[in-house]
């Protein structure tokens, strides 16, 4: 079985125990950006993967959602942010670069622009990984959406006078948590293998949440973000998928379905004994 994982540090609490041999995952791990993993899972090259919430909604007929596992926030997320040279109210008809690595974050930004901020920027896609940040600054733009580790690094640089945390903006708008990513399996995958993989991921997640100090030190070494900032980041993320999270996810899907962005499909769970 092949299991996908995002290369960003936001996945450390789920995969840290597996990487250290504390938990055995009976599968091959494949690392990529959220967008790459989305496409590989839909193409059948992965059996199980973390996947952007919006891509799960678009492909729910081919996928099943793994229970009690997600990447979400109930307020600031810190790693999904719009960095702007001017207040967001002045971005109407201005150029906003959007990360090519994420689809849920882009869909959320589009909702916020249209329904909350009442603006219509001109969107242009650009690479926004950590190695791209210097080049990104050279591109003509008024604001840029950055996700993952690069967003944490860009916040450290303090080069944009305005920063809008999309998790905080969603919470202010709806009062609900926001689910950025879920774990899903292909319906055609072997149910027994999926169940064993799911249980290993949950066990690893529980280990990770009990060892956030250790993971924050490793995350700091990998990214250059200070340990305290990494620990604060992990503390603001939630890796469960409770009824409260599902309410936020359903509300997000409802808003997208009303715009024709995703099918109006119900959430479907993998049945686990």
C-alpha cells in the first residue's frame, strides 16, 4: 500500500512516530505538496493520503474519508496567510498571487474575497515553496497567498505590512473551525490494508501530540523557524475530526457547492470496526 504525506511540518504530529520507528506503518510513504498528493490519489497512484478538503469534495465518489483524522484550526492557523502590501479593502482589481501548492486555501481565499471583503482581485498562480520566496518578491503583485512552511518563513521576514490569517478570518466569519485537509482512501483499495494503515496513523498522531516539544525542535531544524514559533504553530492545529470539525467542513462545502465549485455531495466515511 502507498500512503501520501505532505512534506510540510504540519504533518510532523501525524507521521513523527512512524519516521522514528515508534509506530510501524505497513505501507510505502510518498511525500509531496498538497496539490501533488491530491492528483496522485485521484489517479490511483496512492491508496491512502492526506488530501485537500476541496479535492475530497470534488472526488468523493472515488474516495472514502478516514474518521477522526484531519488538519484543522479553530482560529489562527499561521501557515495559510494572505500577505499584502496594502489593506485587503484596497485589493479590488489588484493582482494577487496564489500558491500553486494548495487548492483548499485558494477556494477559501476566493470565498473571503467575494463574500466577506467584497473585492474582486486578479488572481495569478505562482510557485510559493520555501525556495521560491526570493523570486516571488521580484514578481509584480499587490498581495500573495502562501501556505505551509513558506508562510511561516515569510511571516518571520516581516516584509509585508499586512497579513491576513485565513483560519482566523474563517472563524471570525462563521464561528466554526476550518478543516484544511483530511485523510482519504480510494474506494478500490484493500479494506484490510486501509484499516491497518488508518490505525497506524491514529496511533502515530497520538504519539506526536504527546511529544510536541521534540517535534518542534525537529521542525525548527528543518525550516529555520524558531522552536517557540513551531511549538505555537503545532499548538494551534487540531488533528481530530469531530462533529464540530465536520460542521465547519460541511459549511465550507455548502458555500462552495452553492457556487458550483464542488458537487453537492454528503460526507462519506470509511466504516472501521
